[in-house]
C-alpha cells in the first residue's frame, strides 16, 4: 500500500513559481504580464485606503459635490 510519502505526486499540481523563467512577483518595468499583477495589487491598496479615509469622515466625493454646489 502506498503512503502519502511514497506515492507518485501526479495528483498534486505543481506550484507555479515562475512565468517563462521569470518570477511572477518580481517588479519588472515595462509592458509585461507582471504589470497586470502589480496594477491589481496597487488598485486594491488604493481602494482600501480610500474606503478607510471615507469611513474616517474625510469624504473626497462629498467635498467635491459641496464645492460645485450640490
């Protein structure tokens, strides 16, 4: 009987550490697949920062609407 240590690892997908030989988490300047990952990460950080700022009572949208007369 095969144990977990002795059975072949064909049912476990390999962890993708590289994309075409390049680390997918590395910061590389220019148009490349890593740019979309970094763009998404920074967008999530920006959205969370704005949400926190808005919940603290400093609403940019409310201030802009107040300035234009709404």
